[in-house]
C-alpha cells in the first residue's frame, strides 16, 4: 500500500444528486429533488483534496443540472491545480449544448463521458450520434478505441480532449451498486452473490494503492469519502472537514480496509473471527456482495471510528 496519499490517481466526485431525469436504477436516488450541497461546502471539499491528482471525474446526479456550481468547481480546481489538470465530466448528455460545451472546454474540462447508453435512461443512447458530431466539431477525440475498463489499451496523447460513452449493464457497471437506492426500491438490483464488484475498477481494490491491475480511485459521494463508487455503509470521512490524505493514511492502518484494498470483502472479518466461509454463506443469502459489506459494517464496525465493536472483539 501507499504511505503518502497526497497524490491520488483518480478521484470520482458526485458533487450533486440533482438530475433532470429519474432513472429506475439510480444507485444514489438522483432526480429533480436530489440532494445538493452549498457552494461553500464544495469549496471546502476542494481545499481538502490532495496536492496532486492524476484525474478528477465530476459526476452526479447530472452535473449540468447544477451548472452554476459546476462552473465554480471547475474554476476553483483550475486555480488549485493549473490549466493542465485532467478533469472529466460524466453526464447523461441531455442538457449539453454547443455553448455549454465551449464553456466546459474553456474552463479546463479535458474529457466528456456520456453515461446514458442503456435501457434505463429516457433517451437510451439515441442522442449519441448528435453528441459525437458536436464533440467532433470541437476537435475532440473519440477515446473508446484506446480504452479498456480501468486501464489503457493504447496510449492517449495527454494533449487530446476526448469523449467516451457507456451505460449500465448487469455484467459490469453498476453490477454491485445496483443493490442501492432506486434500484433496490424498484427491485431491479443485481441478485448474483458471485459478482464481486469490489475487485474491478471503481470497486475498493487498490484504493489504498499497491496494485497495478486497476487504477487507484476513491469516491466522494457529495461529501462522504468512500473506497468505491457504491460506497461503504459508513463513509471513511467527511471531506468538508478533513484532508483526504489524512483520512486515507488513518484508514490504511485499519485491517478491514487493508483487506478491502485487495478487493475481497469476504475476508475482511477474519481478524475478528468471521471466516470467509461464513461470509460466503451470508452473501448467498443476501444475493449481493455489496449488501454483505453493508451487513458486515452494521454488525461489526463503529459507524464513526470504523473500528471493530467491543462486543465482537470479546466473542
């Protein structure tokens, strides 16, 4: 694992849950009444980010539904990290216009990721051709031929401004975090205990470093710092109040999170007497490994310190 967290490879920040759509599968229940933060909270979070970040992904909700705040965030990130900082905007594309795209590029966005190519979004990818034409007209490069999930296939020139596109599916994206939010409410969550979202990109594997098969990434859901996009039941810390690097250094000494860093949550209770075999049984009952992670946290960890509960240690 890393010992200095003032440099992170990727930070995925959902700075708003406000959205123009209300998709049936949304893991963080984004929508027209989605949870929002104040500008001051967003600025506090930026002040607590590491000194160096290879890539920042801004997401939602729908970031363009919170356009004024998005522009403030972009301007502040540029002030902190400089004009060359790699920033990607993840959007459903519904609200994108020529004027907005030009403003985003002017404010330093280096990549646009369209995250709506699936049956759950109202346009289900129907707008992709027109969006691609718009991006092409601004000299942006289609990154898809250069990429695989979580790692580079071919080298992307760092000077390029790129666009990409994907959607939710049972096999990969949202495979784990479907056991969240509106997907749970609508009973369309993924019921497959063998699917380990924790071990793939945007899962917990490598969030503390030490591996090369997936990118080091941490997730901030509004203000809550997490080792993965689905988010653990209790967050690692409050990014409005504490430096991200300090939180990760503290967490790196916690045995539960050391194991989560390997991408195998089924083993995170072994040091307190919960065997992997028992964890497998619990996951089979719950039908989802992220649901098992939730249960483990509730039964065994203090919600604030994230240390094992005294009762568990004494058993």
